[in-house]
């Protein structure tokens, strides 16, 4: 597969430091944002992967229809909330109109701590996918699948979502090519290509 690193213009770092707590550092433009995620309630980090998975126009997974606002059968808006046990961070994602799959996303973030701060950005969907897929790859390589779950107590990074988001980020869908088997045997993908994509350092 033709997988190539690139600069997406933003940086994200996921730090599951144990006891059910997770830090997220997000550098975008001149802003360095910091988030805390508790395991007690609210969305977990994996919700961000789910958001990106759901916003793509090719996704019509009935499992997620209830969490996305649609416009003319196109996923348009979705939200998440990270709780800090007394403080919180609310994210709203709006897919901006586009005739192509290379679209922009409006991201509005409200951080409620001692004071309430609001941030708003327009980013390329593919670039934001890159930032999120990169930090997911890094944390899986540093902590492992079970190690990440054990550190956060409750969160699991959905590998199917990560495969899709990473394929979008790298503009390489070879690992998602479906092969139809004989009748009654379903369909399959190339597991070795999926592993190559998951392991690729971004």
C-alpha cells in the first residue's frame, strides 16, 4: 500500500495516565488546548473516533443513526461531551456543505472550568482525521489494546473506526476493499493490509 506521512497542521496527544483518567492535548493554530476525561460518566475519547466515522458521507451505519443529525441523507452534525468531574468540555461538529468528500468541518468547543471559554475552528475533515488517527496509533503502540483499556477503566478504541479514519487520513482505502465470497460465505477484507494500516506510523 502507498502510505505516506504528512503534516496535517494540528497536533493531538492522548495520555491515559491510569486510575480511569485521561488527558488530551490539542494544538491547533495558536491555541494549545487541554482536556481531562473521567471514566465515571460522559463520553470517552473513543467517541471522537466515532464522530469522525459518522461524519463521512459514505457511512450509513444504522447503529449510529440516532446520534447524528442528517441533512438530505448526509451526516451533518454530531456532538460529544468530556466530563472532568466538576468541569467539562463540550464539542460540536458541523459538516460544511460540499459537493466532494474533501470537506470542511466546523468545530465549536466550550470548556467549562473556573470560567467558560469558547473556541471555534474550521478544519479540513481529512486533516482532523489525520491528527486523531495519529494519536490513536501512538497510544496503542505505547500502551497496547488491553493496557489502554485498563488505564482508562472503561474505554476501548474501536479498531474498525480507527481503520476507516486512518484510511481517510492517508487517502488509502486498500485495506477496506471488500471481496465477495461464494454465496452464503459473506465478504472479507485483507487482514494483512488492515494490520499494515493499523501499524503505520504517522
